[in-house]
């Protein structure tokens, strides 16, 4: 499977992605899974404008993403806005060894884990499930910043 990097960031495509991660990772495409019914809520045109022209952008229903990635010959950056999206992909058969969390912003009842990472009880439940599947979880804003193991923090 050509997924080079998987990241949860509720901002999706933004400056850290474009300026730091894309040049570091040498990917061809950003793949964004979107739960059925929410796909129409994402403004694909606006996301496309946020991305340099040399990168492809694909937004698919979550259930289609695993099959798409498995048959793709592109180097893929998998970018989701929630841990639920990632968990859905794993349940659909996504084979991946690590997950980066870049930004999960404050919400009522959330506990601060890192600079831009706040976790509520639902997030912690998803993270424990992901960790128990043997997937390494870290939080890091940009490639050269210090990595914090989320698995150890849980």
C-alpha cells in the first residue's frame, strides 16, 4: 500500500502541511477520507486551492479509501480530520504502522496533550483502540519538532 504518512489534523490542508510535511515526505497525492453524508460538506475546491499544483487531491468516501490506496501507484499522504475517520479505515482493512496527530483543537471537556492536541473521552477511546492494534501513535506539528508518543501518554 503506497500510504507514506497518515495524519489526523482537524484543519486538513494548511500551512504546516504545505510548507513542512509535503516537501519532507516526497508524496504525490493527498487522500482525504470523508464519512458518507459529510463528503458534500468538504469544500474540495477550496482544499484544492490550498494545495500546490504538483500534488493531486482525492476526497473519497471512507469505505472507498482503502481499496483506492491499495491499487494506487502514487505515494499517498493520508489526511483525516478525526480519529473516527482513521478508525473507520482500519476497520475497513487499512494496514498501517503509524499515525501522526497534528492538530485536534480544544473542545469542551478535553485534556491538553500537546501544543495543538486536546483529547476528550471519545478521542482517548479511539486512541486506545488504535494503540491496541499495534499502531504507533505520535503527535508532532512539523517534521523537525519533537515527537511525543501518544501511546505512552495514554
